[in-house]
């Protein structure tokens, strides 16, 4: 079943008198429970595409449906609600509040939902536990390693149980071993919880963990294929031990 449907998507940025065509007639569908890597060189349109999927930017033309809903017809408040409940975001730079504890960072999306502080604490603690961060709840980002910060960011992205996780270069600031740890988490979320994972990366080694690769160039999709045997991050982690 198609969770994400994009038809003839176009995006033009106006910089002064110059029009830059970032996306050109992109059409693609992504099914529930897929794990997709979006690849391409700098300027290929992959980040613009991710921003539109995440409702962080609007296309100039074309149609985008998320879970059957036409995103283009939504108001600002409806888009904010969609982002909060249907989409989880993970970024290369973690985007954690520096003067806020891990627990408080994870709780942040829940502040828009109402509910008691006790309930927020409990849900945030549960997500941190799932990320192997028990005992780190009251640490600030500067007291955590890069891998731990990214796991806090993943816990925050999952706090509202979104069906889609969008990850923009999630291993870009991490060493090789930590990158494998993060990809093992994404694979587990995809395989065991059925979360649709879409990650932007320029690294073929990271894309190899996905079950589908979509390649962008010059604002167009130039290749879209299934991966017969994705690399298994958990098995690679076991080999490190």
C-alpha cells in the first residue's frame, strides 16, 4: 500500500533574477514498511525532495499525498499537526537543545499535545530506554557522545509513534562503527515496528542498508531499484564484538 505518493513534482527557487529548478517532474510512490535510501550528488534535488516529503517546504507544482491526504490543500495548522503525528525527523547535526536534558529534548514534541508532565516523562523515558540510554536521561547534549546524541534525536522523532521516519544524512557526523549502530536502529524500527524509513545519504555504504535506492540527478529520478540483499547492520555489529 502506497503511504507516500508524488506525481509530477516540481520545485523552482527564485534567487534574484535567476530561477533554479531544483525538482523537475518527479513521480514516485513509497509503500508502508519500506526502507528507502535517497541518493545523489550535491545539487541533485535529494534534500529538496526530503524537505517536501517532510512538509518543511512546498512544491511549485505537482501533487503530494501522504497516507491518502493531499498535502497541498492543507492549512499551516494542519501541516504542523501532520508533521507532529505522522512524521519523525532525524538530522545530521542532531538538532538538540543544548541547555536541555536528554529527557526534556525527547519530550519536546509532546508539549503540543497537552497531557500531564508525568505522562510526558514516562513516554520519554520509555523511548530513551529503547535507545539504550537508561541512566543518561538528565545528561545535556555536551555530556553525550555523537552516537548518544543521535539516539536521543531518534527517540524524540519516535515519541508520537509516527508511521514515517525521515533521516537527513543521519550518520554524517559519526565514525564508522557508530554509523553502523545507528543503521542497526533504523533497520530494527523498520523490520520490527513497521516504520517506513526514508534516509538521504551520499554514502553508498550507508545506502546499502536500505531495501530500495532512489537516485537523483539534476532534479530528476534517474534510477529507482530494489536491493536484493540489504546489508545487515546488526550482523555487522556482532562482527565488531
